[in-house]
C-alpha cells in the first residue's frame, strides 16, 4: 500500500528514494522504466545512482534498458557510486565500453570520485591498452606488456572489490567468505585465460596480507 506522502512522488523521485511500492504503482499505471524527465533522467539512472538494486532489477523486468543514454550519452552505469552497484549492473549487461557525448566511458567519468570503481570497470574493458584494457599483440614482448597491464589492473580491481564486499558484509552483519572466494576465483580464471592466449602467466598477484582474503575478520561498520 502506498502512503499519502509517497503517493505525491513522481517516478523519478520514487526511484531515487528506493520507494518500491510507489514505483511499482506508477509502472502498473503505464509509466515506462525508460521514461525521461526534462533533464532526460530515467528511473533506471535514479535506481542505479542510489544503489537501489532490487528496484533496479524490477525495472529491468518491466522493460528497462540497462544501456539507455541520457542527453549527455550517459547510461545508468555512469551514475553508480558503490562497487556493489557497479558489479550488479555489469552482471546484468551494462556496457563498460559505452562512450558518452564527450567520448568518455564510465570508468573515465567515475575516476575522480570513485577510483576503485573506475579500476574495476577498466579491468573489464575490451578497448586499447592506453585506456586500461589489454590487447594481445603478436610477439612475446608485446604479450609480456599485455600480461603486466592485465595483472596490475586486475590486482587493483580484485582488492577494490574485496574491500567493498567486506564493508558491505560488515554493514549487513554477515560473513563475506563466499563472496570473496567467488571474486578471487573470477580474477584467477580471467588471468589463466589470458595466460593461455599469450603463453604467459597473467594471474593477478595478491598483495602482502591478502593471501587468504576469505579468512579476514570483519572490520566493523564503515561511517
């Protein structure tokens, strides 16, 4: 049931607030998840920006376009502010190589305020090496450069993801072990795949003290 104050919200405000009931009511009344306001902002952008991921998934199920650009050419991925939201959108099909009107990808746009997210997105990019992605070029020397780039990027992304998972687990009061193991395994698999293609070893290197991230204790609530 939508309360009186909630019933006054438009779909963009409701999505920003994570007001699931109000958004659902408006969608059932005929609004689209891809509806743009006068600034070309959509409920998809709003839900992604505020990390209302359950709501975001609902909007997807109702026809939401995960790569819908606003007037600046920016998709919902450009608006994320947490690693959890970034990972969620990527898993749901967000295009990490999408360029806005200025020719910037989400990683470029997020670099200043959210460098850990930028590192993560660059580790998934399939662009040129200058932008943080790895190109496998003929010749062992070029292969070694590609491997070094990959290892550096994925090591940073792995640590950023692990930190985000542990912080979220601390807030939720749960153990992060399973999620940490999945993150490490995904990066190891990616490294092995590149190593097989180049004839080298691109497995991301762990930093001291992180040999067994799954055994870390929770650090307590952040902020």
